[in-house]
C-alpha cells in the first residue's frame, strides 16, 4: 500500500513538473547516482515528456562522475561521493553538457551497505542548478528504511526541488554574470526553444 502511494505521488508530481516546464519553456537533465536513473524514468514514463526532458546521466562510480559530469577528483577525495559538494558539481556538469535550463543531481547511500562514519545508510544529497545561476542543495537522512524506499523517496525529493526551481525567475540576473558564479565556463546562451523542433524520443 505504501509503495502504491509513493508511485501515485511520484506520477502526479512528475506530471505537474512537466506541465510547469512546458508553460515556462524549460528543459531538464538529470544526473543520478544512488537512484540509478529513476528520476529520468519517472519523467519519461509520461507520454509527451520529450519536449522537456533532454537526457539523463547515470554516474554510479566515481570514474563516471569525473568522466561524464566533470566532478573534480579533489572534490571526491576531500568530501566524498556522497556530499553536497559532489552533488553540486554533478548538477552543474549536467547543466553544461546538456545545455538545458535545469539539472538535478542525486548522490547517496541507499543501503543496505555502504555506510561510513558520519555517513549512514539513508543519507542522500541533492542539488538543482539553473541556467540563470541559481543553485539549491538539500540533504535528507531517510534512515535505514530499505533500499527501495530510500530510492523512491529520493525521486520524490528531486522532483519537488525541480518544481521549486522551475517556479522561480527564469532570468534573475544577466546570464553571463550570474552563471559565472557556478563555474566560469558555463556561459552559453540558453537555447532558443522556438528555433528548432525536438524529435520525439522512444
């Protein structure tokens, strides 16, 4: 029963997010570690999501985080894969590589193993980065509630954070100045949505 409620709330939230992004002409990329693509899956389960969802990165290993998202080796060494710093760099890396308006990143310890001192099972870090320079981060400690439950709750939290970011101003400040606060090389102009049609994705 609890699992069915999670599925229902995830679908409702995903639909609401897609509708909001369409109305604001926003596109999304995901960067996932412990959720293994479940956020992208929840969004692409909904027909017509291809006008919002650009791509998803599943970067389970540290090597993948470095190679696919540009997470710095020093960040992983100093803070670990499950950290606010790594989640932030994952989100910014997805934003850069996909050239989208919003990117969400999730990295955590779903369990049952993997806990280390100070980082228990159920710890998940989230980050959302926007093309206009805004970044939000959040830490959840779900506890040892089971691997599937941690992953399901992480999907809902990621969708919720994307909703909050999508509701905000699309351009809070001049883009070059604002984006430079994230990382200097993220200075491309946001894509013109009307200039080219997206091909439907399977």
